[in-house]
């Protein structure tokens, strides 16, 4: 079992008020030896979060209500600011619904572009495979239609 060490006092090092600085167990200086740190009762404590749906008190650290799982904190998709209310961001002003709709529209557009590119590749390979059967005429027809913009 490890022996507990007594606090080490350094008489030559004072804090400017005539009090002697004290080293803790690991050699880290304590704030003040005189004990003028404020008691825990005077420290500011945040009120617990109340769920807007079921009015249950929840700790500050949770994202969802522990009883009904309603979101208690919302994260802005644009700036990652965490806030207690949804709708619009308190920091950057982004409307969450409009931002989500824009992301959905962008994803749909990108998916459609990939599908069109895939269809074009498949059509080209189909014509390349048909070269022995058609003598290359279907491939020429394919390139002519593509040049016209069909």
C-alpha cells in the first residue's frame, strides 16, 4: 500500500500576500493556501433541462429525453452549433428544414447524374458487343444519335 505524502511547503515562494504556496501530491500548485476558494454552494449551477413534451427533468449532457426520447438539443447542420430549440440556427440563421431539403435535392441530382452516366456506358457496351452481328452499323447509328443530342 502506498504511503500518503504530506503537502510540501516551499518557504521561499510566496503568492504575493505573504502566504506560502503549497505543492499538492503531484507537485502542482494549489490555487491558494489560505482557503479562500468559493464554496461549492456559491458556484453557479445550470438548471436541469425540462423536456418540452413530458416535462421530465434531464441532465445537461443528454441529447434526448430519458423518458420519451424527444430531442432536447439540436445541432445545426451548417455550423454545428448546439442549441435547445429547432427550426433555425441561433448562430448562423440557417433554417433546418430548408437546409435538409437542399441536401436532399442535391443528393437526388447527383444520383440521377450517376444513373444517366451508367445508362450511357451500358448502351455503349451493348453496341460494342453487337459489332460482330451488325457489322458496326449499330455502333455508327449510336454515335450519330449521340452527336445529334438524343
